């Protein structure tokens, strides 16, 4: 019943809707198509027809867990060779999903988060040592590069008691290079014709095999190191030591390997992007930065090291982060499949298992929800009053339902803490001619973003 769903007007035989599309920017291309075609549309690339949704009512319907569930498809399915039945890539019916979810959920409780807080602070201090040096030397900082160091070290330290030594390196850690390679490869598979992919990607496939081997090897070393030490209840300890509270079942070594890779990747790549976009917007909007900084001064006062409870009190800083995640949700969409035969929006029949992609980037810029100025950066959209009056299920950077992000609180705490610390310490100045370019590798990242750091101006 696809004929009711609008599609681009010029479809080429065999290849599909490729006019105006580019292999490097499938998300931004889809945003452009979607704006023209409306709240539900389809695009065909090389035999694969994908239906996208960004209408508020349709998205709310898809959030109904009685009718729909996560679909492991597209980019997520392409990561199965790396992440297997780890939490992120597990099919809903795979028993390891529930088992790992139940074993790991306490690792994201309030108590657990309080335990991670001092480690998060320690990593942020290393970032600031580095940035102090760059400031003193009058050099601009590489924001996505440094945010990736920060978030990788944070998840490695808090989750696995591991230190990648990112801040002691001038180039990215090889784990990051391998990860970015694997994510890019998984995205490329989406936009190339399946029968031709092995030929077109021959070199890339060989590199991907090497990248996956490197990821596995890194993870095995992290797990092996634990044989000689205790992680004092971190994520790895939970996986190695904890049996399911009711069934007594445990995770297998192979599954633990998949989970460690999953957490090392999911636990840092998207948070790094979120922090980078937020810093970009803060540098572009000095009025917002001044307001956020005033809040940090008021809430933290002279405390050198803010306590756990002092982070959630940065309400305005959190709105800056939410607004950045609205414009550029760094995981730009999520797929939903029908649990039973159903009709979406009263007009689009879906058979059991049929799926559609919620395009978060457009849903969160839908003018019917966010107003005529939806494309503009304005953290006041997240004032409590404004949030209350908005339709439900229209802000979904962490996905939805049972398979929503398990690390949401972790990411929000880490990012709010770091933004608070950086605002307190530096004035962020953009490079005069920088225009935001967004790089895609399943996740989104501002490309080439550099900022100049200055001593913060004295409070007015
Ligand atoms: C799932 C976004 C940070 C671990 C998801 C999903 C989204 C998302 C959209 C659902 C994907 C789907 O439906 O297919 C984000 C964003 C983050 C972030 C935007 C940062 C700003 C984190 C962190 C961790 C993490 C810090 C771990 C420490 C996971 C895991 C899943 C997941 C394990 C799979 C959950 C399941 O299916 O049970 N994330 N995430 N994420 N995320 Fe995150």
C-alpha cells in the first residue's frame, strides 16, 4: 500500500531516488526530501524502499508499545557483525536482551551514577588541563576530537576501570579510528545496492574486517585485565559477577564481549556529538552562554569540585543541551515495527513486522510542534511551561519505549557537568568564518569545529 505515501518525483530505474542524494549524507538528504514531501514519505535507494515518518501524530502512534516495537534494521542491523546480540543490536526476541537489561539496569541507578560522578570529574579535569595549555599557546581547540577523548575516557573509566590514555595522545586512539571506520562502513552499506556492495566496497570490507578484529582485541584485553583486579561494582563487574536476580542466569563470555563493545561505542560517540553541538551553539550565542554561565556561578558558587547533586540543579545548562539535541539528535532516528497487522494514521496498512524510520531530526523541527522558528536555537523552548504545553512524543533524542537508551541519565549528567565546568572556566569564541557542517557516520557530528578559548570576562 505504498502508493499513498509521497516519494520524490524523479525515480531512476534500478538505482531509485538518488537524484539530489549523496552517500555521505543520507540523513541530511532525507531531511531535504521530507520537508518537500510531508510528514510521511518514502525513498528508494537501490531496491530498498524506506518509509520515513516525522509527523507529530504519526510519531506518537509509533510510540505506542502495544502496537509497535523497536525494529533492528538498516544501520542497527549492519552493526550486528560487531555488536551481535548486545543490548543495542539484539532482536526483541533474543533472550540475552532481557537478561542483560536486567543485569545492567542497576548500573544506571542513582546510586551508581553518584559513584561515577567523581570519575567523570577527574576526566573533565584532564580535558581542562589540555585546554588550559591550548589557551596559553593561543591555539584553537578541536572540539569533536577533544569531546571524543573526554567521553571515551569517561565510559571506559566508569564502566570498565580502563584508561585509554586519550589525552596523552595527539592522534585519536586506534579504538576510535576502528570504531569510526566500522560506523561509516555500516552506514555505507545502507546506501549501496546489496548485490554490488561487495564489489564497490572491496577495499573498505577488508579494512572493516581489520577494524572489527581490533575492536574485539581491545575489548578482550579490557576483560582480561579484570581477572587481576576488582572494578568495585562497575558495569564489567556486574556482567562478570551478577546472576539474574530471579532466574540465576549469567551472561556468557561471548555476550559480555558484545556488551563491552556496545557500551564503549554507544557510551561515548553520541555524547561526544551532543557536547560538540552544544559548544557550537554556545559559541554562536553569547547571550545564551552568559545566562548559562551566570547560572553555574549562582548554583556552584566557589565550590571547586561540584557535587553530584549540584549538576541536576543547572536547569538552564540542561536546556541548552536539550535544545542542541533537538536540532541535532546525534542518533538521528530509530526504527519501529508493527507487532500485529495494523493501520498507521488510519490510512497506511502495515503487516506484522513492517517497519518505518522515525526521522528524529525532522520530527524535532516540525513547525506544527515547534513553531515557525523551529530551525532557530532557543533553549527557552524547554522552559517547564513550554514543555507541558507541547504534544507528547515530539522530543525523542533517546528513542522510545522498552528499547530506549539505557544510558540517558549517564549522558545527561556527564554532558551537563562538563558544560558547566567549561562555561565556568572559558569564554568560547567561534572561528569567524565557520559554518556548521554535519558529518554522518550513523551518528552526527559537527565537522571541523574549532573554538578559541579566552579567559572568561569578569561578571558584569
Ligand atoms: C539506545 C541515543 C548515550 C547506551 C539508544 C537509542 C537512542 C540512543 C536513540 C535507541 C536506538 C533504537 O531505538 O534503535 C543516545 C544519545 C546519547 C546516548 C543521543 C547521548 C547524548 C548513551 C550512553 C550509553 C548508551 C552514555 C551508555 C553508557 C545505549 C544502549 C542502548 C541505547 C546500551 C540500547 C538499549 C536497549 O535496546 O536496551 N541510545 N544514547 N547511550 N543506548 Fe544510547
